[in-house]
């Protein structure tokens, strides 16, 4: 088997990311955890990893803590990364490897670049086939072997020699290479201490090299070494090796024993990390003449080599989307991801897929209700912790069955799950809602983004933040602050309008705030009522917007988005 393995395709087992929408709510996170858990039970081919597309809000954090569930993996994007590419897993080699051995590896493995790494896996340099070619063509003085700190073991292997005496693990650090072609008397004039002497079977020449302090003699054409010379060499610590090559061939080959460290590139090496995005590195690669680039992990350890050719076979991340199906709510890079499944309970959005997918969309109050159905359909028992998560999500999305989106199927599922989880559902719900009602210690940004989604209708992109509470006074106190922050979000998110729902769970009504061009007009058209125009100064800024109380409104999905989307297309 070649020392280099070309990863022509991904391993049979792949990581499949199960994720909800950006600015995740309780349903988005709990559905991802529960569905990934189910898929890992019924499918052993891949690894299903629950993910979150943002930090959990207060309510979700309460749920995770209550049922002792860890936060899912945080994803900032699903854009294709180096880790998704089938790059070469070229093993690193030690920097004292000979040029000859490096060339043989390149030839046998059909690669043009080898990485030199430490025993700990840290990249030290790169040697290319071009570097080796230059080493053969350039003229070096006879001391290059010692200048390059060549190990005698390299010389032995390069000349395919046999060790007779001496420590071949030593390094040649002084002296030059000499071919003993003259008579023994003349050799005394040009052999110096620490030299490496290439010679034949003449005992007089071998003794002369020994007497003049040579560190090593290379006896050619397989000649024998007399016991006397062997004993003297052992006594003096001199290395004797015997090769079958003639003197000319040995002299020509010996420079191939020089370690790659002497020729390799050590400074200014351009490398990439597994987390780097393919879109970012394509341009960098195009502007460099190098053919291969090393890939390092977060600790700086070498992993493999990537080339422009590898990018042609780049695979997007494999993703299962839960609790959303609109590109505006999905993670960055979703358009290039390989979407395998979509499970949702919202309206159909604008997302497009590269190939057909399994798409399950049901008019229910909560995505986690669908997940529970899939457990039952597959005959998989729901464990106590998972039951608690799914129940919490249904409570959250249906406001404990008060929302008009709630169906008998949702309530039945929640009560069955509560029994499995071993909790009093009404008591637990009030405790869970109380965590979101305590907004005093949160910043405006934290409150606004704890449940925020972006929608598109016609040519308009608009965002909706929903804040639920049991405390009417607290909601009233937030109106000016959140209207002010909505103006900031309008610019940051590049939206045409931003709406804020301040929903009282107990009273089951909503104060709807709005900023943005034509937002007041849209409110009037959607709800057949004239909104109140607000204008005030906060933090030395003039804030303008609109407000409208809408009795009975608690659901963003069913009561707000449909009328806004319908009339937004008419603006």
C-alpha cells in the first residue's frame, strides 16, 4: 500500500448536522436534539449531531438546565470548509530523511510535495520534487555532506551498503568526501580528520584513511575488510560500510543522502486550517504558484495536503433542517449545503435544494410534535430527558395550548410527554414562562434577539421579534426601549421593516411595534385599524415608529405573518 492515501471520497460514516433556525427558540433547539438522538438510534451509517444557530434564550436555557441537557454544538455557518474536502492524507516525514528516500516516496505515491513534521506532528517544512531536482543539478563542494549535517545512516541506506563497524546513528558534522584514487603515499596529503573516504579493496588505502583520522570509509564493489582493519576501526570509532556500487556510482549517489532539511522550504509556508472556508481559500490558491498546501488543525499540527484539484470535488455539509424552511432564517451558506431532510410546521418559504429531499411539513403548533410522531412511527421509546425537551418545546410554541396555532394533536402529545418526563405540566409551564418574564437584567439586544425571525414577502424583507411575558407592566416599560433598538436592527439586518410583538401570555393580547418605511401603512392594511404614531427622544436619538394593540393575538406564525405577507406584496 502507498504511504499516501488519497481520500477519494468521504468515509462511509459522515457527520450530519441537525439544526434549527438562527436566533433559536426552545422548539428549534429541542427539536434538533431530539431528532438527532432518534436518527442515531435508527441509522448507524452516519453520525447525527444536534446543533444550534445561536445562543439559547433564557427560556431555552431553563429547559436545558432543568432536564440536565448540554447545549448543542454552536454553528455560525454551514459554508463548505476544508474539513469537507477530500484532501490528501499525506503522512509527514522526518526532516533528516534522505533526498533519495523522499524522492522514492514521491514517485511511488504520485505526489510532488512532502511535509516534514516533528514527532509531535508540528510542521517544520516542505520539500518538493522541484527542490530535489535542483539539488541534483546544482554543483556543491565536497563538504556539503557535513554542511548539511547528514546522518551516516542516510549514507548507508542511499548506497545500499552494509555496516561493518561504527555508529551509523551519528551525524557527519565535519570533513569532506574524498575518492581515494591515488597511491597510499599521496593520500596523506589530501585526507584530513573527519573525512569520508570512498575507496576500493586496497588494504594500504584503507589503512591510510584510518591513520589520517577519517570518520568513515566506504569500500566499493563489495570488497572484503580484513579483521585487522576492522579491529583498528572499532578501536578508533571509525565507520566502515561496504557497498556493491563502484567508486564512480557511489560518489554520484552520496549527495542523495543529504537530509531534506537542507533543501526544504521552512519560512513563509502558506497553510490552511480545517475550519477555513473554501470560498476564502480559492482566491489565495489561485494567486500562488504552489501546487499543494498543508492543512493544520487548531493546535497547529499537520493533517494533510490540499491542492486546487481537490477543491473540484468539494462536498457541501450535510444538513437536516428542523423548525424552518426559509433561507432568510437559515444559517449562512445553506444554499451550498446538501440538505437531506426538512421537518417544519411553518409556511413554505423560498429555500431551494440541489436534489430532492425528504420534506415533512404539518399544520401543527410545534415542530417537536412532529418529532414525537416520528419516534412513535419508528417504534422508538422516548426517554425521560427527551420527553421533557419535546414537552417544553410544545408548551413554548403553543403558550400552553393558548395559541391559535395549537391543535388537539399538540396538546395530546405534550400531555403524554409530560407523563413520561414525570412532571406536572401546568406547574412546570408557569415556572418556565416565569423565566422569560424576568427581563430586568437583560439588555435591549438580548431581549430583542431572544426570538427574532426574518421573512420575505414580495420585494420586502422584514423582521419580527416576539417577547412574551406574564407581566403587563414589564411589557409596557419595554415599548420605547425596544422600538429604539428595532431602529438599530433595521440597519444591522438590512431590512425594510422591523416589528416587535409584546405578548402578554395571561391576557392573550399583543402590542405590536413597528419601524421602517411604510410600516405604519402595512399595519393599517393588515389589521384594518389605524396605528398610533410614536415619536420621542431616547439616548439623544429621535425615534419614530408605530404602535397597535391587537386583542387575541399571541401567534406570530398564524396571526401576524400571513396578513403582513399578503399586504406587503401590494406595497
